[in-house]
């Protein structure tokens, strides 16, 4: 149980940091579209725990490992949309939400954008790969260093 919690905590930190980096890169691309060559990317401290929640993909991926990638991607995308919606609504109630999608015709209650579905599909599969490769990579290494 303790090992599971430590692994989850490490994955939470990893997902939080990776999510922050991806968000900074993604938002800096908006600067590029505006021809602002400073390429300033932005994020918020609130985003770290929100992205950290992607750590649940690791145990879920074990249950879905025999499913095709499109099913896994749709599952992760749905989870990400749900998390974004719930956290966005909660933060909005306290006037703390760092994003507002009201200008998009694809917004739902200003806190999710349905046109971001392909991004979240890909992000879910990316997190799956990053989380499973680190755990399986250690397993492969120890199997190679400890032949049976």
C-alpha cells in the first residue's frame, strides 16, 4: 500500500510538471499566431494539481492495456474533460479559474472547449506512455541485470 501511494505521488508530480510544460508551450503558440515573437507562455499554480490528476491514468492503463488506442484515448479524453469541467466550475465559484473559454463557440459553461478534444485525446495517450514507460522501463532494466 505504501509503495502504491509513493508511486502515485511520484506520478502526480510528474504529470503536474509535464502538464505545466505542455501548457506553457501550447500557450506560447498563441503568441506566435499573434506574431508576438516573445512567445510568452502562461500557466497558473492551480494547474499543477489539475494536471497532476492525470496520475490516475497509470492504474487505469493497466485495466485498458488490451484495448485499442482509440478506446484508451477516448477514455482518457473523457476523464480529462470531466476533470477540467469539475475543477473549472469549482475554481469559477471562487473567482479563481485561470481560464475562460467564453469566446469560443465550442465552450461549455466557459470551462471546457469541445474543439480541444483532439488535444486531450493525444494528451491522455502521452501521459499513458510517459507513466507506463517509466514503470515498465525499470522492470526491463531489473530483468536484464538479474537474469533468471
